[in-house]
């Protein structure tokens, strides 16, 4: 079953990162991606631009509304995701606990609804 890990964090935490910090972070995430690939569960990942570049669109109620910024006004924002294919939520949780992001942000696990509804 496909699960997506939604990675949320406070953008203020990244404000003081140096180039060395970013390089180390990329190395740590690269190792995690390698582990997912080696286990045969990796589907895809992406790293998103900051939330202040987001545009939110809705046609709910028949009226188009466009909002600059993310859907929710919160301190923590969506910064990226991982999609993996594992047999069940227990396996997804094991991989979530290995993700470097859980050490400084929050990771939401969502099962794919494609093919199940």
C-alpha cells in the first residue's frame, strides 16, 4: 500500500542554517533515501519551496478564491514529502521513525486512497 509522509516544520528553524548545515542535512536525507531504495519501498520524494511561495485556490461554494500562502495559518508548514510502498501502517511507521525529519519536525503519515474508494 502506498503511504505518503508529509513533513512539517517551523521555517524559523532553517533560518540560521549554514551551507555546511545544509550539506550535512542533504547527506543525512540521502542516506535515508538510499535505505528506502535498498529496501525496495521508495516511490518518490520532493522538497518544496517555502510556504510563503504557495498559492491556495478553492472553488468551494461556486466562487473562486485565491489566497497567497498556504491553506493553514500555522507556525509549522509543509516542506516536503516521501511516498513509499509498504504492506501496512506498521511498516510505514517503522520507516517514519527512521526519517531524519522526525528529530526536528513533525511527520504525518497518510495512506493513499487511490484504488480504495
